[in-house]
C-alpha cells in the first residue's frame, strides 16, 4: 500500500493499493484509492475502485488534468 499525505489536512491520507478479488472469487482486480481525514489507511472514509483494465486511461485523464491546470 502506498500512503500519501492529503493536502490541506492535519492527519489526512490518500491510500492506494491493489485488491485482487474485491467482490468475491469471480471478480477482477481493482486499484483501490481511499481518502481518510483521520489518517486511518485501513478504513478510509471514502473509497473508489478502478478496474485494472481501466487504470491506464484513468492515469492519462488525471495527468491531462494536472497538465492543463
């Protein structure tokens, strides 16, 4: 798991990890991105799962957002 300090917070973190079978045996791996204002990487208040098959497109979209800001 990667943990990144969340900007503009005292203890907040962004956590990024790969989950192999998030929805049971037949589910595909996802990248899990969590936000915790309290710094608890194991139980974030907000979470998004991105299918690994979509990860490259999401990274490109985020990079485009960063480059055009």
